C-alpha cells in the first residue's frame, strides 16, 4: 500500500470574516492548485481527496470547503460570495511561498473560479470543469432539483439534513455576474474549460458559451461520455488537467 499523506489543516478567514475549513498538501516546486468543489460537496470527501492526491503529483494543493459546506462557517450563496473563499485560499498559497497558483473548480466551484479570476485576479491559471455558464438553468431534472433545494424552505432543510449544506435563505440581491458575462476579463491568464458531452446537469452548450465568451489564451476540452464534475472525473482527466496547468502557468502570456 502507498503512503497516506495527511493534509496540513488550515483555518482561513475571508474578507467578509467567514471561517473557511481547508487542507494543504505540500508539493514540490512553486505551483499550487486551489481545489474548489461543487454544491453540497467537501474537500474531505474521498472523491475530492482522490483528485487532490492526483494533482499533488504536479504541485501543492489547497482544498477548501466553501461557506455553508462541511466544517466551514456561514451560509452558501451558491456562487456569489464564494469568490472571497477562493481569494482566502489563494492568499494562503502565496503565504506558503508558492509562486504560481492554478485555481481548479468543479460545477459550482468551476463557476466560482471563473468569477474569482475575472473579478479578483491574482492567479496564474484557471481550470473550470462542468461549470454552468449562466444562472437559473432549469433545463434538466437534476438542475430542477437543485433549484428546489436552494429556493424552497423545505428544500433548504432537506439539503441541510441530508448533506450538511446550509444555504442562505434570502437569495441573491443583487444578482451576481454570471460566469460567461465576466469570462472575457480573465485574459491574459490562461483558461481551460472542460465539459462532458454526457453531462446530466449542464448540457455542452454551457461549456461552449463559457469558452466563446472568454479571450485567448483559452482551451475547450469536450470530453466524450464524460458526466458531471468530481464524481465523473477519471484519473486520466485529472492527470491531463495537472499537466495543462503546469505548462500553462509557466508561459509568458
């Protein structure tokens, strides 16, 4: 059996004073991945730990629980204020001496890293996997269930009891910029958009819309038979993402 690497526990605080639970895997070199999970997930879950372990072959990794998730404080705003959570993790990577930071997000986390890179900057590469390009999408059964969990009181109770996720009850006011509306601001930082052609949550047009709204340097990977986010991510895909981030974050754009 291989050696089990125990993450360094981190407690971070955001600019709006929310406590964020995180973990850090030290890596060789000066590259660090900030790993951003999807709605109702946690960096402590086996699938996220598996992804963190694979990315750790390419650099350091900081996984975080977004506000309202896992052991973090606050309430989930489902993609809005979470940009501050990512910003706190990026700052933690810089404090640990990493010269390059690649933010890597899945589903909701993919939308958040796009918005963070566009609105806050300070990163060297962006990877968005299975992300929505626009808000309020209800075109699939899974997304109709997600909206029920977010918008209805009984739904918020259900997702809290079943998944431990605490969703802010008041919703958005004002509505935050959608990922496609700000993707063009990421350049000249390189952006990788990854989307499966079998995604049960967000059809492929979300990935294409996000890519088309961005500016070079950018890439779009359409993954055949790939489903959604962390659950569907194969070791091969994560290795290719790690290779891409290593190369993209070192180029002089």
